[in-house]
C-alpha cells in the first residue's frame, strides 16, 4: 500500500485542504498519481497564499499586497481549469468534481464575488446596511466554503479507501506557516469585528452631526452606546493571543471612548442645537416687539438666551475638539498595534 | 395628459367609449352640480361629443370643450340675470314644494329657461336656510318669525354671494377657458384614483407650501365678511406686513397692485383664490391700499420673506394626571421639498422628545388626528424614532419589483410607553406610521379606524417629454400645469394593506366623524385592497395586553357622559350627513330641520370635561421663556393648553397609558 503525505493547510478565508506530495503526471496510470496531480496544484496555491498573507502581515506597501493577491487569484483559476480538464478515474469523477467546485468557490471568495455564491438580495433585505450585508454575505459564503471543503475531504477519503491508499497527516513548512497565520488572523478578526461595528456606528453618528440632524444624532448615539457596551462584554471573553493582549486592549480603549462619546459628550453637542434654535426664535420674537412693548422680563429672558447660547457654543467647540483629538490618537494607536501584532505573530 | 397618466400612473385605465362618456357627463355635472345652468338641449348637444376622448386625444379637434365653453359663458350670464330678478319677488315659504338637488343626468327631464328660473328660486330658498339663527332660549317658531322679518335683507346677501360665484368663474385669474379646462382635466384624473389631480401652476405652489415648514410669504392672513369686504385677519409677527408698521388686523383691503401695475380683482374673490395668487412663486412684491379703522387710507409696498408656517410647527406639552405624560400633536408630515437631506417634522418631533425626556415623562401620546399625511420619508424617519431597526413597509411601483423601506437610523430616541391617537381623517403617512407601530407592537393605537389611503403620489409636470430618475424633482416649471399622480402602493410589513380598510385601532373610542361618509372606501375610483408577496424579516416586540386594555377602556367610556352622548347621536348624525336627493322647502319641514340641527349643535357644544376633572397641562420647561417673550405665541399656547385639558380623547389616552404601566408592573411583580 502506497503512503501519501497529507498536509493540512488553513487559509485566512477559512478553507482547509488535504495536501499530497507532488508528483507531476499527465497520464494517470494509477490512483496515486491521480491524487498527486491534484495535490501539486494545491501546493502552488498554498505557496501563493502564503506569499499573500506574509505581504499583508508585514508589508506596508498596498501595491505589493495587491500584487500577491492577484497572483493567488490567478493560480487558483489556473488550478481549477487544469483539474476541470482531468479525466475521471475509471469512471469515478466525484473527487475531481468536488475539488473543482471547491476551487471555483475559492476563486469567488478571493474576488469577493459573493453574488455568485449567495442570494445577495435576500441578504440585503435582512441586513440593516451595506456593512451588515457585506459581513452577512461573507459569513454565508464561508459556510458554503466549509461545506465544499468537507465534501473534498470526504471524496479524498472515499477515493483513498477505494484504491487502498493510506492517507497520513504531515505538514510541510508552508502548510505550518499557513496554519499559524490562519490562527493569528482568526484571532485578529474576532477583535476586529468588535472594533469595526462600533467604528462604523460612530461614522453614522458623525454624519448625522454634520447635518445637524438631531433625530439621526440621537438614534445613532443610543446605538453606539449599546454596541460599545456589548463589544466590551464580548472582549472580556476573549483571552490574549499567546499572551499578547495588545490589540484587545487597544480595542477596549476605543470602545470606552465610544461609550463616553455616546453617553456624556454627544448630549452636549445635541444641547447646542436645541439652544441655538431657541436663541434664534427668542431673538426674532424680541426684535419683532416694538420697543414700547418690551418689558424688563423680556430683556432678562433675551439676555439669558444670549448667555446660554454663548456657553453652549463654547461647550460644543471644546467637546468637539476633545473628541477629535482623542479619536485620532486612539485610531492611530489601533493601527500601530495591529501592525505590530501581525508583525510579531505571523511567521 | 392621457399619455402622461398612462406612462406614470400605478394602474392606468384605457379610455374606452363608456369611460369617455362618464368623464364628459361628470364634467358637465361638475360645472352645474345643481342643474341650474345648462338646459336639456345643451346637454343633448354636449352628448354628441361624449366619446371624444377615445377618438382623439386633442380636444381642440374634438369640439367638446369649445362647445361647452361657449354655452357655459352664455348660460352663466343668463343665470346672473335670473338671480337679479329674484331680489324683487317673494320666495313663498308657505308653499309645499321640494328642491331636487340633481336630476342625475336624466336627459329626458325638461330643463328649459322657465324651469331653470324656478329652480333658481328654490335654490336661493334652500341657501337661505344657512341664515336661520338657532337660539336655544327661544322656540323654533319664533326663530323662524325673526328670520322672516329679515328675509329680504338676507336674500340680498345670498344673491350677492351667488352673483360673485358666477363672476369668479367668468373672470378667473387663470382665464375662463384655462380654469374650465383644469376642471375637465381633473375629471379625467379622478377616474384613475381619488388622489390623482391636475394643478394649475400657482395651485402647485399652494399645495407644497401647505406641507412645508417655511415659505416665502407677505406674512398676513385675510378674511371676508358678510358685506363682501376683505380684511386683514392677522399679521405674522416679524413678517413683512408686521415690519411695515402701517398695517394692522382689521384693516380693509381696497386694492392689491402687482408689480406690472395691474390690480388683483378682489370684488367677489374667495379667500382660497386670493391666497393662491399671493403665494404664487412668481409674485414677490405687492402694493396694498387699505382703509384703517379710523377711516384713513394708507398705501404700503411689501416684499416676500421666508417665514415659518404656524400651522406646521409643533410644540410639546406635559400632562400631569395619574402619571406624567408627554403630548405632541403633529398636524401634517411637513418637510422641505427642495432639499435632498431634509430636516422636517421628524427632526422636530425628535427635538420635542428630548425636551420631554428632560422632565422624566413616564409615557408619550403622539396625536395624528386630522393629519392627512404629507412626506412619507418624514413618516419613515418618525417611525425610526421608536423602532430600533428593520423594514417599515413594502413599496411597490408599476412594473418594478416590490422593495423594502427600512429604518434609516439604527437606534431609538424613546423606548417608553407610547400611544398613537388617530381618527378617520388620519390618512396616508399617518397610517403608514400607525401600521408600523402596530405591527412592531411598539405603540397602542387609540381612536377610530383611519382613512384608508395606502397609495403614494408624486408631482410631475404635465408634459409628455418629461422623464426623471429623481421623480420628486419639482423645480421644473410647467406652463401646462402639473399632475399629482398616484404612482405607488405601500404595504405593511405583514404584507397586508390598509388601502380602503384603514388601520384599525387597538382601542376604539366613539367619534362623531365615524358618522360621516368619509374615507378612501367612500370613493368610487379608489384602488383596491390587496396583499403583496414578499419575504419580510422583522423582529416585533412582545405583544401588548390588548384585551385587558380594551376592557378597562370600555368600562370607562360606557360610564363617561361625553362618550355616551356621542354614541347616542349616531342615528341623528347619519341622517344629517347622508346627502338627500331632495329637500322640502315647506315651512314646517324647515322648522323641524332647524330644531334637529340645533339639538346636534347643542350636544356637540356640550361635550366638555367638568373643570374639576380637567388635566393639568403645561408647556415643556425648555420652551417656557420662549413662549413668555412672544405675546402672540403666549395666546396661541394658552388656547392650545385649554383645548388639550378639555379633550376627552387625550384624557382617555392618559388612562390607557396608566393601565399599561400598571399591568406591566403587576406582571413584573409576578415574575419576581
């Protein structure tokens, strides 16, 4: 019985595969060579995948990262075409077909063409906004990937059983690195999603503030408060990665900032809009009154409105500046921390 | 216009012979609703053109309108002469005779000049009924005698009113033929559905202003008195008329001069036409000549400025009863039609809720009674104040897949107990709001079943070349007028519709309006009620204890004098509000009618809450000094507070909220 090395690889978009030591063969005189042809293509893919992940983790140059991504996409597409052209083995095509299907999905995942994988319209209907729709689409697509990956595993086992091939677990260096990178990225994603939900919600709040839309401000403020509290509760459950709590801590700092922004700072800004409107109305009414009709109470009320409004302006400006400075510092810190985390833990 | 309707209406009709005949007959009826103007021969002549809408869509070739215009002009002048003669003859109140309102298009009925003269005599008699005083301290016989003593003087007033009505048609500011054409176009429009209508250019401005918060205005309102004089009713504080320091309430308008030096013909003008002329976007300045109370004549030039429209401002109040409740009345879903990102009524309600929350309210009443709708976008934003997130409605246009309308902002501003108060005149955007809040179990809907309008309209130029991706673009000016056109339907998140059925409240309270034949279902051409097939995912809150709340409320209304009185008036009101085919003009019948209307009037006036039982109502703290500085606002505010404290429906809403809070607390205690 021939023994075939298997390598498990974990890719950052969550697909796993059994890798077999490569032997190049165009004609498949035996089942081992048939399986090995497939595994050779996977080797190429995993090498490109590793280059891409390394670049994402350690390089600052977007052009380099993008180049690696495009290489990976191209490799996947080529592999799919090659395996598609494979004949079946003694009338058995399930292994080939499952791998083709899997690679097809991988390609779509890499190009983020989710419309081909899931019902985007249905997802849009169930989602609050584009962000939620995107995350939900990704989640559903990942589920399909998991199913496809499971199918491949099952077909490989069936094929091996049928032809008396012994499948063994072993990993080459790339596979080990990919697995490690996969763990790091999975951990990072957990924290990132918590951060991103509140970050996006704050963006909605800021948009409402620029339009002086009190309705929008108040609704988004209350949601930001809820999201940041929920985020903090989730973060408590997440331990550090290999003892490293840096991105968790950075995320917590941001969530606490959002919580303060929502609970105590934004009400100061909203108050300004209310006082501004009141001041404008009192001014109009005061000026419309003929001098002979103005009473001392009118004058006092007017002066109070002026004073309230001036104080509200000062509070508004002070609060705005505070928030902007704090936000910029914390976001800069987050970006630095994430880069350092990736640098440290991705091989 | 037919082409524009076919392209854009949600459910366009093909105009066949039957429909063409119907439209033409309806048009003649609209011009002469009481069979006082056209003779039978005239109608026979018009009937020859009845299928013109099918044969050609250019009516100038059809000949129908030109025939009607020419004949109408002649007959109106003849009617004017007939009316003049009636001021010199007795109207005979002891004669047993009836006035049949309309012969329902019976061409065989002989209407010639002589029978028209007699119909005018009866019609003037019928109009005189409005002038019979109902004084409760004397009997109706004596009331009638007092009427007969002043009869000839009152008859002069009625005759003058009818002459003015004729004059307004003949001398319409848009032109006689243009005005009559617009009526015809509306008879076509209404066949499509009751909310599709044709606007002359100035009428469109008027419509939009009524649904706006701000508008350019001269800042004064007019009224006409029985002598036909137009007076300044009031001035908007801070507005152009106010700032002139020359004009005052009560001044009589002698002349209104336009920039081209022409005068607005104010003899016989009605207030709607006068406001339409003055609110026209093309008129930015006028010169007014007035007579002051002391007899002096003054002239003043006014320039339009942007002012807040008082009817479309909202204020919030605190009701102090068993619990402290906030109250907001929303008269219409106003917005700023010109901007893409609007801050309209939803934003204003949000601000009022913030002010109320500062005073720790335990519940909120949002009152949309008599709110006929407006901007659906505002209704969506308003629903979003109370709904966290999710779909609000399914929207459907012709030939387009249905799509979901969603809450644009995640989150809420107010999460506490909420009642939405509605009545039969709560329509369209008000019903949209009621349906969402009911389907999400977010508010208790209290009052009467709503109007039943689940359609959406847009205003587009009456121009076949018009196309727009942004269908609410109304900046285009169209000399051919505009169409308000029904282009969409709304469905609830449970896929059902409130079209024709209305939104049925969770707690129903008796209302006099229920006895009137109003509502979408009363319109012959209303679009039908149907459902939509669309998957909708939404998370409703836990249900309210509706059965219990209904029982508790029913117990109170059964014992409440005012609600009992309303229920007892059902038969009488239905008799009065059903349009009769004819009315008896005989003296004894008139006296009976007067007695009954007097009784109804007295009953309605008597619907009051005893002063000791009235709610304590005050403005919110935040706005108090703003109100105090403005005399005008203070007076308006005082009146509003008085009305709220004496409103039996608002009191019952407060009690329902109290029941809800109590039940929740009891259920909370049981769980513990």
